[in-house]
């Protein structure tokens, strides 16, 4: 029996894999590209407070994080200089530099600033004479605390945790090896204060991440709501068009079936042509009901009455006037019968525009202008601003009105503009093209 090389490879335990992943994370966070150039970004000035500042002040406000880091570094340098008064000018200057340098380095090379601060701590402790502060002299204590806090803000929580653990390792190791000749150790206070700072920063990171996630979710929700609104409007239009087209196809089939009986002794070719027309009309009607029927909801019932047209517009305006909205109607051009799809869409557009007026500008007056032109139909629905002492508050709807009107206009290859007027009202202008029919085609 032979043993292959694969048999000697044993599966690694979960503990070993966890330790391996931890060491890999330590290498990635603190050793790989430790001194890489990573400048501190400028602060955004689009917040609730900063956006109120004058433009000139906002240009300087973007440097607020950098100014705070510099002030913290100057404070650490002042602490180091004050604590090293008895160590001579050279020792005081070196201690001040080693307290200020790592803090300033966090502005451009954050991970390198941590290593600089950690290496500077034993150097200042060796040159200093503060026997009551070991192994962190006052300047090193303040400098390292600032560095850990700034880096926790600039890096991810895992890197900050590694920095805290390495800080604890150095402090505890220095106490064990060289702490017997000193009165007391200040590693524990540094670890406590830095842990509290890291906890605060972690909470800030969590809140920021949660806010970003909520914002992203709201964006996705708004997009999905817009898509759903669009689909609902298209479904409504498809239902109405299904009823319109089905009515016309039924008329074609009935007339094709009755036409041979209206002609005495029709030729066989004519009878065959009418049979073909009827069969095609019935087949098209069946296919139309099969395809467009899927857009109907389960509780949808086909209307008993025909779909409305512009001839029914007066009844609509009368109903609107009963609600208290003053509406005027103006018709220009030669009134003529238009394709039923155009008539239906024009009726629905006027209906929705007046509904928007009732919802968003209660008490205002409206005007409906209909223009029959050579190439199509023009609509203009405009309302004035609501009265100043508004007796009825606006009741915003679901926001489907403009979307539905645009869908209808787009379906007919028309044009539409909608927007507020100069006097505070709102105007909807629509043009629906209608192909000209020559006498020979008629």
C-alpha cells in the first residue's frame, strides 16, 4: 500500500485558519505599503451647518480636519516640552519633535505615523528623566493617543484594533523588561483612554455606514417605485387600448360577416374575401385578448360603457366644477373626429391635469384649451396659484399623474411640457400628432 503526498496533507483546523487569517489581516493593514502616500481628504461643506456659511468661509472650512490635527500635534509638542524642562535643550527639542512629527505624519501617511509614534516612545523614554511616567512619557502619551484616534477615524476598525493590540504589547513588554526601576507604569491609562476613543470612533463609523446604507436603500426604493409607477401607468393604458382595439376588431368581424348578405348575388371572389377578412379579424381579436389580457388584474372588470372621448369632456368639466374648481374651456380650429386612441388619451390627460389642480392647488381656477390643427391636436391645461389664505390644504397624490400623461403622449409620438408658471400656477402643454387621411384613402 502506497501513500501519496495528498494523504500526508491534513485538513487545517478552524483555529489554525482563524489565526492565519488574522496574521494575513495584520500584514495587509500595517506592513504592506505601511508608508504609502494617503493624504487626508478635505471636509465636505454640503452639510446642514456648513452649507449656510458664506462662499469665502466655505473655501477655508474644507481644511477644518487638517487644522484640528495640527492643533492636536502642537498640544502634544507643548506637553512634551513642558515635561522635558530638566533634560536640557537638546533633549527637549528632540522630545518635542518626536511628539509633533507622528501627529503631522497622519495627514499624509497614516500607517507610517503609527510606526513612527511607536518607535519614538522608547527613544523618548530612554533619553528622558521622568521616572514617574513609564514607558510612555507625557509627550509620547499625548502623541500616541492622538495618533491612535486619528488613525481610527481614517482606517477601518480592524486596522485600529491591530494598532491597539501592538500598543498594548509594547507597553506590557516594556513594563516586564524594564519596569522594575520605575515607580509606576502608565500603560493601563493609555490603553483605557485609547480604547474609549476607539469605541467612540467605531460608533461613528457604524452610524456613517448605516446612514450610507439607508441612503442607498432609499435611492433603490425610489428607483423601484418609479419603475412600478411606470409599469402601472403602462398597464392602465394597455387595458384601455385593449378595450378600444377589441371594439374596432369586433365591428370589423361583424361587418365582414354581414356584408355578403347586403349585396345581391355577390361574386364568389367577394364572398371569399369577406370570409378571409372575418377570419383574420377574429384571429387578431383572439390573439389580442390573449396577449393584452395578461395585463389585467384579477379584480379588473371591463367597463360597460365605451371609453370616453373629447365629446364627453363637458360632463367631466361639470363634475369638476361641482367640486368648487372654476374651469373654462376654449376650443379653436375645426372640430373633427379623431382616432379613438387620440381622443381617449386627450380626455385622460385633461382629466389628470385637473385632478392635479384639485390636489396641489385647491381653490385655484383652471383653463382648458383645445386646438384642432392641421397635423394633430393641441392641449393646454393651466391653473393659477391657490388663494393666499388657503382654506383647503394641498393633498399631494402618489406622483403618478405626470408620469401617466407622459406615457400616453410618448405612445402617440407626441410632445409634452409641464412646469410652473411665472405667477405660481402650473401649466401642461401637449401636442398629439394625427396622420392626415386623403379622400382616396377615406
